[in-house]
C-alpha cells in the first residue's frame, strides 16, 4: 500500500509547540481580562442542528453558504457552528431561567467557515467571545468597548483603534430617505465599504438594493461623515438621535477611564454584515497592519434569542479573532523566542536509576519550577543541545559519581557555567540561576 502524503486541508493549519504555547498564553490573557469584568465561562457543542444556526440568517447571506453542513447518521440536518454567538442564544434560551439575568459569559472554542482563505483567515479558527445577556442598558454596550480595549493592551498592542457605530443611526437615515424596507440590504452593502470602496458600494446600493443614485450617495456621505454632521442633517429622526446619544455616552466613558485619544473612534461605516446585529457594533484594527482586517468585532443583538424562546433576551458582546491576531503578531515580529519545554532538564546518565532523577525533578516541580527528565541515555552534548533548542534555562547533571557523594551539578545554559551543590541546595541553586 503506498504511503499517504501527510498534508492538511486548505484553510486548516497545524500549531507546532512554539505557536501553540503563544496561543495558550493569549487565551490565558483573554480569560483574565474577561473575568476581571465579571464574565463567567460556558461551553457548547461544536455541532448544532442546522435550523438553529440558520434561523437568524438571510437565506442568501454569504455565511449561510460557508457552513460545514451535512446529514448525520441519524438523518439529522446538522452543521458545525460558524460562530459562538448563535449557540449562545440557543444556550441562553435553554438555561437562562437557572442562571438569571443579566448573564455575563465568555466562551473560547473553535468555529468553522468554508470561506476563501487569506492572510490571517482560516476555515477553522479559535474565537474568544464575551457577551452580556438580558439587558438593553447602554452600560453593557459601553463595557464591551472597554473590554476590547483592555484586551488588546493586555495582549501587548498599543497602536490600534476600536471603531464603533450604532446601526440605528444608518437605519434611521434610510428611513428618512423613504426606503426603510431596504435597511438590511443597505447595511450589508455599507459594511463592504472598506474592502470594495465607495464606487462599488454605490453601484450595489443602486443595482442590488434598489436605491436611487441620489439615495445611495446620501447613505455613503453619511457613512463617511462625523457624528455631529450626521445629527445636524438627520437628527430630527428619533432613531438617529438615539443612536448618536449612545455613541456620545460611550466616548464620554472611554475618556473618563483614561483610554488614550485615537484608541476609540466613531465610524458610521461600520455596520457588520450579519443580520442579527441591531444596535452598537464594534470592529478593531491594528495601525501597523490594517490589511489583516478586524481582530476583535461584535455588537448588540436584541432579538437573536427570540427565535428560541418567548422570553426577551437582548444581548451585546464581541469576539477576539485570536488566530488572526496570532498571524498579525507573527508578521509584526511580536512573538520572540518561545520556550517549548520545561525550563530545567535533568540529564540522563548510564547507571543512574530513574527513581533518583525523578525524585530530584519532583523537588524542583514542587517549588513551582517546571522540570523534565531526559528519557534516553545519550551523549551529554546531544541532551544539552535539545534542551537549548527548546529554550531550557538550566541543566542538572547528576551522574553516578555526583550522587555517590551527595552533590549535583547545576549548569546555566546561557552562560555555560556550572556549580556543584549539595542535593539539599538543588532547588535554591536552580532558582538562583533562573533569577529568583
């Protein structure tokens, strides 16, 4: 039988230890930030009934065509989740009576979309979501922006902008223009403005959505204007005025908590393409790598769970595009050298019982320092070479002669110096070499 060529599917990727460790660290940072704001973890199945995932999507929506969908061996129409928000709505409808509202959750897990691959975009990727369910208060919308900001800072970014808008502003403008029945199409088209440019979007608004050329021009002019100009022209609309007031309050709170100028900005062209968003929306861009797209996005979805329950369950939240952000960090040279093994390696010598080595290694681990025992008896140089390759800081050499006299040698792999110390001083010497 011929050997099978080892390869991954297009849009899927492996994570070797150096990248997997960075991703784990990013997840740990996200968890810490989410918990600092009072969000609690949940988990849901990767596979859902297709009707659950499709319930709030327009049949012609691009995301509907990207589903990994199939009939399982029980004859059920199922699909892999394409995000974590729709499963949240189903989860909330089933469990919110026991959880109480407002309910603040975070969820970190893989999702799947059969979309065209490009830099930082894969067909399987990890999302790190946080949401508040059960309140329409603007305080929850404002908190989302604050969490996004703190999350990017905690991950090591300084040059980024969280762009916010409120879909009520553009929706109100569309109503003023007399084409309120086409609001969904207008918002989906405007969402393409950054990628396709004003000429292409203008053509789509006219040819696909059905606006006149003048109406399309008015929409695009508003989407590229500042908030004051839009309010001056369309502020007589309660919907426009209400959305503008919420955006101004968000900016006021951001200034009060000390978010630097430029980190948060109103951008009315941000409308998000998914139909379930109903109010505030967010997209986050890196100043040093804008072409990679938004790295943290989300919004308010006041009627998402209404398809699964009669109880009103409004929500608002956002999702960190962790794998896209990881690709950005690679491109920006932010990863650095990553330790892929334990910081302390115990060298294996012939004639030394594994019980002795593991006994010493256990003492080091109990002190809070990672330690591993090399599994094979090989040349010392080969063992030390692998330790350095994996980023180890210390090697412990305990051969038959050392153990017979009650000492061990602790080698600093950075300076190439070593010291012989009593077995009882092993932990303190390891900590000294490691700087504490």
